[in-house]
């Protein structure tokens, strides 16, 4: 995959402190890890609860529960972030 791939991160709402809404706090590490590798990231809200999907060239290449991602950080120590970055790098 070229270093300048456009990666769409689709993410759904999840419950925190009794409130359900879209939050990007758990996506910060994933965004940082992808941008460090030169990828352009676009955030897109979905209605699917707790779902994160990475889309490259119109194909879903990685999915996970948003609660599996570590809160904040740079993504370097998060094993789910590493798995997602590897999936983007291996796409096509």
C-alpha cells in the first residue's frame, strides 16, 4: 500500500457514564499511528454501536470494538493499533 493512502475510519457511538454518543478519544492513538506512517485519515460517524472500521479503496480491511482501543495516547503500545496499521500496510 502506498504511504499516502486515504484511510476512512468509520466509528460508532458507545456508552460512557450513561451517555451514548460518538467520541474520538479512543481513536487518537490509531489516528496518530496511521498519520505517523504517512496515511491521510478521514473520520466518518456511523450508527453501529461500538464499531470501528478502517476502509481503504472502498474495502473494509479492519474492524474492532472501539472499547478495545486504548484511551488517548499515541498508539505505539496499543496492540490493536499495531494490528490495524499492519492491515492498512498490507491492503493491496
